[in-house]
C-alpha cells in the first residue's frame, strides 16, 4: 500500500486537510480516502498512513467518515500499542489518544 510512503502520505494528508476545510459537501476526496484506508486498516495502522487517519479525525466534517469503524477496532489498536512496547509509532499513539478523548 503506497499510502505509507514517506512522501506520499504527507501529500495525501494535506489533500485530506484541504478537502475537509472547504465549505463543500460531500467531501469527495476525504470519503474516498476513508473508504480505502478502512478497507486496508491493518496496513494503514502499520504504516505512515495512520497520519492520514489522524487528519481525518481532526475535522468534524471528515471525522464522521472514520470514527465508528475506528472505535469498533479499538481493541485491535490497543493491542498493537501494547505489542509495540516502548517503540510505539507516534502516529498510532496519537490515533489512540484521539479515539479515547
């Protein structure tokens, strides 16, 4: 999955941010991105693509696209953090913090 690429994930994150901050409906790019990331959730959580999920959670209008599925997968996310021990990827740590607020 290329969403975890060091440069590509930043571009996609910025595009999500731009789409989410526009006064438009529906959020075409955010919706497509959310669907793809949720379909490949394990890959997204294990790569830099987790930052794209974090960006989706940052905005109220895009948050609704992913929050239910991410909360449903909270046990998996918590287990991944636990398994990582002291080497928890920062993106995964931030995601867990956002979901437990």
